[in-house]
């Protein structure tokens, strides 16, 4: 599957919340897995409604 996160943007977001916080490389893998699961569930909900477009309600 396609990489869904931009590591530099994640790191930037973390630093905006807490400038002293660092990001372990394994965090990106875990985040990627969570996002993949979220997208898969959204696709299933859309299909269950007979839709071919994802909407916010599918999240």
C-alpha cells in the first residue's frame, strides 16, 4: 500500500505541540498502520451505504 503519512509533517506537528518531544522511527510505522485501518473501515462503511465516495461520516 502507498505510504500515507509525510514523516516531516508528522514531526513538525509533534514539535508544534511540544518542542522537546522527539519521534521514534517505529512511531511512524504504528501511525501508518492506524491510518490504514481507519481508511479501510471508512471504505467499508461507504460500500455498506452503496457509495463510491468517502465522506466525513464514514470516519
